[in-house]
């Protein structure tokens, strides 16, 4: 038997309605803030991620699915969404649109990761990007919207952690201080960290190796080195969150795993599950890095697989229940079957969820199946019912039966009643 590749999963019909519920609720919130959907290719030129994400990151160095196509071009399955969205923004001349441009996406991503709880090699992200605003107000709006999304799913124990990683100017001073701290024990760090020391020492702070984490304890923190502009920007973000009563923790350890981030970075962390559900930050230099004009931007991405796992744990409500048929129609005889088919089609055209027997079951088996579908009402049509144009409709929960004319309007009225 052929099985699915490691790190992927099937989302079966008995579970997919939960995904649809989460996606639709999130989409409503995003659109209420003025975000419009964008869809970009599942694969891009490898250079996009090397330049955009950063060639010193774990994503580029260890995790990308990269291959040569038949034209000997290096192609990569997208490991994250922002680089592709920015590429589309530049390539399609979206800078001519009124600023800022607000976009959201819901797409699968691919990384060759160590498979564990909440972490897959094919995973789904819901992301949002604001391109064209340098103001701290864009940071606040995005964080507040993210907070609203998390709270919409009744998930307890989620903490907002924020930090600022400055701009290239203040970051250069910080990196010198960081190199002095790390340099004392550089030979003790893992080989990957050693290669990052000269080019991007901040990546060392993001290392997952236990020994490197221990060595990083007591390292200087970036917020002590912020320039006046970056410090003012961060203070305004915090002041606004305080005004809006959005609780947060300042975590100097947040540097994010992608090189394009600047200034504000943030994570929504599930304390009970021990992992990040939603994260993002400002990336003021990415548009220019990928060939566009200097354009400030900020965005976030939410791991949908992780969100669903936590959502299922804390939500067992009727609101999230799988949709069930409004009416099951069974028939006895060919004449009644013709009536059934015409009636079912007319009701479905009116937006009513109808189930019928399409397996040539006996009447006993058909009624048993109607019960399994959890249909709200049952309608049985035979030759007498066709001749009188009247049948009994049964409420499957109460057992109550009512006479109803075999006409669409009458049946709909009874069901809605």
C-alpha cells in the first residue's frame, strides 16, 4: 500500500469542516480590517528565498525543497509566504495602488523539518501583509488584529511576546557587542553557529541546539542598542497596546528565524502547548532587496495546523458542528422515485441540504441510513403520496409528523418552522 510522505497529513471529511470554520472566521476578521486575498505560485525561483529569507537562516540552509526543473532552473517549493507576496507586489506594479496595500493569504508551505507535534513538512499558513506604511500604527493594527483572531477561537493560555530588533544602523552596533560576547566561546558552539558568526551573528541567538542556547544565556540584548528612531517607534507601539489594553511581554530573545525582519517583531505563544501559533514583524528593507523601491512593510503568519490542534482541544461547541442534512427523502416505486428526484433538485436549488438514497437500498436500510446522517427531517414518498400530492414529514428528533404538500415552498416552510 502506498502511504503519504512523512511530515504530511490527510484532512478527512469528518475533520475538514473544522478547518473551514477556522478559515472562514479568520477571513471575516481580515476583511473587516481591509485586507484582500492574494494567491501566489506554490514554487518560485530559488533565488527569491535565498535573497529574501536569507542564506544564513535554517530555512534556506537546511529546510527548503529545492530541485532543478527540465530547463535546469533551480526551483523551490515555497517555505514561507512573505517573499512570494513581495515578489508579486513588485512584479505587478502594485506600488501604484493607494498605500498601504493590505493583503492576506491562506496557502500550504513546505519545509524539510524534523517532524514533531504541531510541526509538519507540508503545513498551512494564514498570513497578512501591510506594504507601504512606516508608521508604528501599522504595527499596532496588525498586532491587534492578530490578537482578535486568536481570541475568536476561545484558546486560553496564549501570550503575546514583543521585541524590537532595530534597523541596520543600530543593529550593526549590537552585532559587534554580540560578537564580542559569543567570540569568547565560539569554538564551543555548533558548526552552523560558527559559520554564522561573521556574516549574521544574530542568527546564533535563534539556534535550537541545547548547548548553544546555554552559551547564549547572558548575551547582550538588542533593545539596549536601539537608535533614537527605533526606540521611539517601539515605545509608541507599546504605548498604543497599553491604551488598547492588549497584554504583552517584552522578550529580548525574539529575533525571528528570517533575515528580513526589522524593528518590531512579535509572537503569540501557547504556554500550554509550548509552541508559537502566530508570529511576525516589520520588514522595511525586503521590497528594496528584491528589486523594488524602498517601501516599509509589516506582516504575520499563523500556523493553521497548530491552531487547529489547539482549537479542537478547547472547542466542542454546536457552533462548530459538522453540517447535517435538513431533509432525507426516501421513495417507494418508480413513480415516487421520479417525484423524489425532481423535488430534491428543486430544494437543492433553493439552498436546502438534501440527502437521498443513491445505493438502491431497501426501505429499511434507507431509513437506517437517514438516521446515521443525522437528518433533521424525513420524508417518505410512495404512489399514494404522489397521487394526493401530500406526504408526512417527520421531525427526527421529536418524532412528530405533519402532513405537507409535495411542493417546494410548503416543504421549505415546514423545515424552517
